[in-house]
C-alpha cells in the first residue's frame, strides 16, 4: 500500500498536537498547525532539532481514514465491531494504532496486523475515538 507520508507531534510541554510537522522540518517555515488549522506560531529555530527533541513525540499517518473521514495516525485509539447491520461484536474492540514497522492494532482482545485484518475497509468500520495522550481512560474501557 502506497501512502502519503505525514507526521503529527504531541508537544509534552503544551500538551497539544501539532500537525504537518514534516513540512516545517523540511522547509524550516512556520507551517506547523494545531488540529483546528491555526498556525502554531513556532519559528525557524524550533525546527533545527525537532525530531530529536524530547519535548515532542512524533507520530506517523497510516494512510487510512475512519468511517467519519478522519485520518488515522499511530497513537490514535480506534474502535470497531459496533457497526449495526455489518459486524457487531461483543465486546466492541478498542485498539491503539501502532507502526512497528507495519500498521497494527493493539486491542483489548489481541493484536491485529493490518495485512491480516478483517476490517481492511477502515473507512467503513473503524472510528477514531481518541489518542493515547489525551484519552488514556479509553484504554481502560471508560468511554
């Protein structure tokens, strides 16, 4: 699967995500955005060691979308098995998306590799419900 290479970064200090960080790193321009599209206000000097900076956790885009059209990044928490008339499961699956090196879903019932995943049409079956930094309680089944 050929996919678009994109990254986002969790800023541990400001506790927020920055998007399109690869553009900022590549061009040293001020084009890092918050999720809502606003300019993050960083300057060129911030990017000299962006990927090697302990302030940020960089996560890669998987090339996949959920059923709401949302891009799925590593570190996202997704669920499936709750789609009426398609595949309903009990319990509903909750998983963390990881790239290691392929796309995998580390769920409450096991690990699913995308290449062997029954729900390959993520845009029909999966829903991003949060991420590992802002929504840790989702991993404990507290929705």
